[in-house]
């Protein structure tokens, strides 16, 4: 039962162009979404997040869009740089009762390659 | 520098042996987590702890055990009952405030032969 899905295992873009990474989820209770970036043999690094009360959050070159009706979120990287080449994971969580357990459900990851 | 330290980075064990992975954080975070990553799969939650002396099973807890005797430390034991222990193990922590992100350590690669 994959509640968070990243259907594209890999993506290749040219330096300077836009990278769009997609993520779909099935659990309508999710109310907090995050994107992480991961290099080989290292831990994931937090990139950007969005609450379900918003539909867009921007931080520098990174923008996350949330479409609740479609249960879909995407990460846009503009302009893409070779150093952005990594595996990108989307993740989701939801409140349990009145506390946040912090449990994150991760997608399978998308490997982004940015070519110089 | 605040952060999460996992040691060792690489660990090799023979089948049938228990092994303990270390995770220490100096971020003063209340909650700590253990995830496992396998090729082509996302991170899967093994165990988590929101306060000292308390922890809960995640989605794939079978064959693993944890303890949380100190706020800073959350060691994971991979027992001989774990059928596929070879994986990349990631420890994470989170501040108690709602909607704060998880911070991850750099992982331990465990190989069991």
C-alpha cells in the first residue's frame, strides 16, 4: 500500500532549464508535505515543505505546488544546476489526534540529473 | 555544530549475529526516528520515540529493537530475526513543534553475509 508515489524513477534536464519532480498521494488525511534531497551514502537533506492550507511555497530556486483535489504535489527547480543532481524524495505526514508524531511517509524517490 | 551522528558509517556482520547501530543528536530534539532505505524504495519507518523511555513501532519493526534511555541517544539493534538486514539505515530527529521537518544523520550501511 504505497500512500506516497513518485512515478518517475529518473529525470534528466539541461543546466539552466526547469526541473519538475512529481509526487502523488492517496491519503486525504495528509496535511504536511516535504521534499528532501539525497546524495549517495548521505542522509537526506530537507529542502522545502508545504502545509495543506497553502497551494504554493517558494524558497529561492525551489517552489513546491500542492493540488489537494488531485492529491498531487510537485517540486520546481529553476534554474537547474549540476549541483542539483541527486535523488529527491517527497514525504507526507498527518496529525494523529492532537499531537504530531512526526512520522513521515516517503515516496520511492526520483533521481535528477542536470547536464552541463 | 548541532547535528545527528551515526556510527559507524559501514558495518559488516555475519548472519545470525545481532548488531547495534548508534545514533546521537545534540539538537535537543524530543523525537527520534529510525528509517531504512533499500534500492528503488523510499525510506521506511522502523521505530520512533517521542520522549525518553518511550518508543513505538513503525511500519517494519519486526527483527529490530530500540531503547531511549537518554534524550540524545536512540540506538537500533538489528537482531538475527531480521530476514533481510542488509540496507542503509538512517536516524533522524525532530523538534517538538508541529510541522517541523525531520533532520537526518548520514546513515550506516549494514552488510550481513
